């Protein structure tokens, strides 16, 4: 209390370290809940096909934004028609994605457009609010028809009925045939702020591509997901002329498999970041030791006086140990409060963006944080305390 500024500076390293650990552990839990809920919103009976080979070492490079052209629109068609049609697969859609200016007279928005197949609404469980969705004939004929997300409709048309109107997507004119019901954020995408066109139109007119970015299929029940994955792999190997599974140029995963992979990755990241943050606790402990050594020097006469009136070495040692433990514990408690406050602010910001973020505080991290602070105080305070306890009383009284 006599040296408030010095005590606060002593605690600063502990405050920062504990706050960082609390924030990282809590934010990691929130991120995992966000990922879990976003994948759950797509449905546990959803199966995805990604271009490129994935495996135990990680997902395919396409997940990281690398362009891989091995997946075709015809691959998706073959899974639901012809001799290789897959049983238990109730709907399928290939996806081709781009970004363009969408305009109607003097109003315009810059939004993603998705080339999809006629079964897309069944795959994603999305309902039509006005008009209809595109059909298989339009999908094959390069038709310039478009279905709007609810927000795009509101931005371009307000309360006006958009059905039958003509809009521009980039430089191309499209005929509006439908509007989706509001859906919100699903799979980290705001479906209300997108437009949907036939996949063939997206490939050949808008993008000039002959490949798709992903294929998603809906399975009739969770029990049949593994069988559908095996059948998809078989069909794609036939179409891509692959005999050895090690040569696969695609990856088939279920929603649950993707969830487990992502959770494992986030757990590793969370552990590494928490370990890095914990290093600041070590730095804080060294700072405490240095300050306590200075304190021993400044209070040499006090130590000598206490010894002169009967204090034993263990009394002096315990005094300095208690001071060190008290300072670190106070720093830890302040750090916990700051960490929880910042975690709460992070949750509010992310929720305001339309994502579900679970506000969770790890009781284990809090308890461990307090205990670690006390241990640090004792360990790094022991040397200064021991040095103080060994000062001769006569020499200490003479110290100026």
C-alpha cells in the first residue's frame, strides 16, 4: 500500500497473462460452438464432395482457396441418374460461385451469385417465398433466370413484386422467377444476401469455367450417410478412371466428419495460443522477483529492526512470501475480471454480426489461473524472501 504504483506495475504482467489465457480459452470454446451450430444448421445428413485429395494430414487444398478443377457438374448428375445413381441420396446440387454487381434501374448491390442445380432447395432446406425455383430444363439450357435472397429483394425492389422483372447480374440480363424466404446465416454464409442462377449458366456465361467448387448431397437418414459416402466414392472413381483409392482427386465428407476435423484443429490452436499466453505469466513472475529484490534492499533497516526485537528468519521469509503471493493473487483476480469482460465484448460483437456465439467461461481456466498465480508468487518470491531472512540484524540496522 505504501508503493501503490510499483505494486500495480508488479501485477501488470500477471494481469495481462491471466487475461490472455481466459480470453483465448473462452474464445476457443465460443468459436467451437459457432462452428458446431453452423454445421448443424446445414444438417447432419448432409454429404459434401470437395475437389482434391484430403486425408489424415488435413483437408484438401480447395478448403484453403486453392483452385482445383477435378470436380464436374456431370459428376453430380451421374450420382442421381443413370446406372450409377446412388440409393438413399434424396437431393444433390453442384455449386459454382462468383461475385457481381446486381442492379435494377438505379439500385444496385454487390453480392455473391451461386450457380446451383434444381434440387438445391431440398439440399439446404430453403423455402420459396414468392414465385418458384429454377427447374431441370433451365439448368440444362443455360437459361438466364434468377432467384433472389430476401435481403437482395428488399434492397432492389423494396415492397415491389420482383417476379417477372429483369435485373442485371454483372453485364448479363436475368429474369427474376422467385424469392427465397429469410434464412439468415447458414454455414458461415448469409443466404439472404445472395442470388441463385442455373449452374450451367454460371459456368459458361458468367465464369467461363468447366468445373464446380463443391457438390452437396442430402441423405434420407443419418444411418445411411456412411453408405452414401462409399457409393459416391465408387461413382467418382468410375467417372474419373481411378483404380487406386490413394489416387483419388476428390474428398467426400459428412457434416459430422467435417465437424470433428475442425474441432480437432481448433483444440490444437487453442492449446498453442494458451501456452503462448502463459509465457507472459512467466515474464510476470520474473518481474515480481526483481521488484521484491528491490523491496528487500529498500526495507533492509525494517528487517534489521524486526530481527532486533525478536523476529526469526522464518518470520521474515514468510512476510515476503505472503506479500509476493498476495500481489500475484490480486493480479490474477484482476486479470480474470478483465478477461471475462473482454470475452463478453467479443461475444456481443460477433452476435451482432448474425452469428451464434456461445458465451462460455472455463471454470477450470479460472481456478488454474488463480492457483498458478499463487504458485508463481511463492516460487519467484522465495529467493528475495530467503535473502531477506538471512540478513544479519546488526548489519541491517546499520544500512542506510
